[in-house]
């Protein structure tokens, strides 16, 4: 079965909203590879597809996702899960290379949260895995650009007591650096990491402590950006004690060198009002990081809870120096409906460097209802380019309509101006599986 795609029928099927979005797509500098084209990747065993990840290497994009969730059976006898990690290659034209997805991990129970990086000659896919039946561990598998899985069902990277989960991975110029949030202490989450060679050897068996805090404060949600030469920058979120004795949200960064973290954070933002660039009201919630030649872009959602509500929409990303100093924050342009900003929430942002500029993709509420009111929930994928000076442009709609939402984007680039955005494409009809949609963008002259 094929899921719904946005085509030239958009204006007829979805009225003014769809026609307006199609016009935005057609006229921006950051352009789609075809007029309204969206590619649908093949499904594995007709299962729903979730949480896509993507990376580029050797003239091909590798896309991986979680295939399935609930296993067939009598729910009265308890829930049985089946969530495998599968992959599909996409070529430079944005079209799938593989007629059907190949299995990366089909171990028992759930495998979720895939992330991908490319080294010198091979991809590394990481995910968290509950095959042991009691808690999460972090696994990884190498995949060649030709689509061969070198570590079928994965190798254990981070295991031990309690949960090791929410991994990220980057190529540091020498090895793959993997990081995750770890509850082995039994009273708080900390950030652990391990390097994996291109030959599949885990250099720090079980993981090495990279970021911690005094109990009961945690360090969670780690993300990485490569700095080359065996270096990478680790960004994390956590709880901490702000100036004046107030408990609150903390965001910070450590420089990693050959698997070791700097003794002290290179950046620790405990008071948002004092941050360079003028973050007001909240600290960054890191979700994705991308490395350019001289700067890093870290992006965060504004749908993350802060206090008694969501974080404010006064910033969505930050530009950092290579030593993790925050230079300025970035506010994405919002669409206007009848002259008023929609104030939509940014969810699941993802960022990449396309060789010329940073590109950020996200999903947000997007439907225009009666009287110009944005309804919720109706979700669509958007993207924008962010220059190294912080200027944003080319904001455009990518996918998702009121009747067929699109969520959870991931983004990667070939480094020469071409970017692939992949996402969960939800169907118009309940009996149609959720699939992975893809759209290729090219940087204009």
C-alpha cells in the first residue's frame, strides 16, 4: 500500500492552505527536486514505520527506522511488541535504491530510536534495545554503502544495570563516537559514551562516564557534533541548581577528545537571562547538532515542558563556536494567518550543514481553520536555511496536510548543496500503514 502524497492535486483537495503551501515550495531558493514530488520509501512486511534517521556517504543516503510496534496476538493475554530496525538506501536523485527495506536488527521485543553517522567507508546505525526483557541497552551495527549489514542484529555498545537509552552518534574523524543517557547509578541519569571503530570494535566496553551531576540532578538527551581529529562536541540537557538556589533546567556541553570528556563543561547555561545572544525565559533543549566549517548549529523544540507549560517560542536554535561558546540564538520565521503569527510549537527539529549553509527541518501545527485560527493537532514538516551569521530564509512547507499529517523529520546532506529530509508520513485512511516519506532539496544559486 502507498501512503498519501502531496501532488499537483493539492489545491483541489486541500483548498487555500494547500495551494498557498505549494506556492511557497515552488518559489524559494531552497528548492525541491521536483515540482511537488514526494518519494515514499518501501515498507517492511507492511508494518508501520516510525522514527526515521538518515546520513549520507559514498554517493548514497542511508535511511533507517523502527518498523512495527505491537505484535499480532490476543491483547487480553498481554501486550507483545515487535519493533525492528530496518534500512533503505536513497540515491542522489532522492529515489529509493532498495526495492524492499533490509533488516538491520530483528532481535526480540523492541528496538527504537535509530541514529546514523558515516565514517570513512561505512555507516554506523545505533539504537536502544530491550531484547533482554527488562531495560534498555544501546546497540550498533555497521552498514556498507552497498547495503550490506556487517553486524546483523547489532553489537552491544552500552549495557549494564537499568537503562542505557536515547543514543546519538557522530564520526569524530578517527572513530565513531556514541553517547547515551545512562541510569546505572540507580538514582540519576548521566551521560556515557564509547567509541566504535570502523572494524566494529567497541573501544570502551560498557561505556565511559562523560557528563554527571551531584544527586538528584540528571544529565539527559545527549547530542553530538563532529569536530574532526578525534574531537566531537557533546551537548546535553539536565536538571541543576540555578543562581540563587533555584532548581531548574540546565543545558551544557563537553569537548570530547579521543573518547575522553573535558573535566569541566565547556558551556553550562544555568541562568538563561545571562546567556550570550539573549535567550529569554528558557535554556536550550538540545535535540540535534550540526557542524559547519567554523560553527555549530544546535536546535531544540519549544514543545518541551518548562515549568508549568511549554518553553517560549523566543528561540529555536543556537549558533556555537567550535569551543562550544554560544554566539547567538536563532528565531525561525513563523507563518502569518490573517496578519497574525501562528505561534506554532517547534517539534522534533533536525539540522545539517549542506556545504553552503545550515538547514533545519521540524514539524509543527499547520492547519488553518475557520476564522484564521490554527487548529491542533494538525502537523506538517517545514524547513529553513540558517546562515552562519544567524539569518534565516527559505522557510517552506515540505509535507503534511490536514488529512495526512507528517511528523518526526530527520535530515542529512551530501555537503554539496543537496539535502534529504525524511519523515513519518501518516495516512488519510486508518487501514493504510504509516510510511517514511522523503523529499530532496537543492540549494539554489
